[in-house]
C-alpha cells in the first residue's frame, strides 16, 4: 500500500512516521508513505498557499491551485497504476473515522491525504478533487496533520503483515463485533491486594472467552451504549 500525505508542515508528519509499528512497516517495505510539502506545488516566489476568503470573514483559506497540482504530480508519478483509490481531505465536518472506514481503506493500494489548515480549503477542492472527507472527532484542531497520522496508523495496522500477531488485530476494540475491548491483566496475579479475576487463571478457555464477552458487553453498555444500537455495516 502507498499513502501520500500533502501538508504545509511536513516535519510534523515525518518524525512520528519513523517510530513504532508504522515506522517498522515503512522500513520493512510493507507500506510506502510519502510526505509532500504543499509549498513545493506553488508557482510564485513567495510560495503562497493561502488567501483571504471571498465575501470576507476571519482567517485564511487554502488555495485550490497547489492542492490540485500536488495530486496531479502524485498521479503522474504513479501513471502506470492510474489515479489513487481515495483522495482524503481532513476536516472536522467530514465522515467520522471508524474501524469500518479504516478496514475499507486498508484494502486499497493507494491513498492520498490532504491536510486541511486555517479556516479550511477552497470548496472546489472538496467538490472536485477530494473523493471523501474524514474527521477523527467532534473537535477542531489547528490542522490536518494529526488526523492524517491517525488515519495512517488506523489503516496501516490492518494491512497484512504490519502487526506481527494478526489475532491481536482481529481482537481489537471495535473489531470484535463492534464492541469495546474486555479488561486485560498481566503478572503479578496479586498487586497491592488487588487480584486478577480467578477465571483468567483457571485455564478453561471456554469460560475465559465467555467472561471476556460479558465484560466487553458491560464495558460497551457503560461507556458507549450507542455502539450496541448501531447497525453493523461492512
């Protein structure tokens, strides 16, 4: 899988990509993540990427020309494969990133992520360049770099081979029937008078699985009851 990230702050993205599971996946050739400086696709000597909004108002808006030029250049570089499956614009008013969305994106071979900034981007980018808009939550950040990293992490770990133990991925929160994860314990079995539930020490796998399922349901009911009523979609 290849992922291209377009941003005006490439250093914000490059450093985290060198660490952890994603960093190892990149180093091992399992995924190919490339970061592009949006200013490299401007045509003026000051490398301007934003301008005042038509109609007035506070803040600045990312111009359409460099964003279109960046995607055109990425497409041209990959001309044998054609256009990317998805050109994702990060925006707080986009579709909420969920495990199901990450699963869908992980099955593709090429994604482009455009990092929003300032008051937003020219609407022509949203309507005629981006194929989808994604939000990581109901709050506003200074820009799309952190959401881009979240998208990459959520998608990359679902690519076969990126996480060493595939059972770990299939048992994640939201992956198990859309429920939150069950409580986890490790050694020691007793710590400061706090005991690990006896069923986990019993060695009876059927009983353990039954306990975990019940705990996952209870945790979901307590913290995210909306998930219990949500219609499951592929």
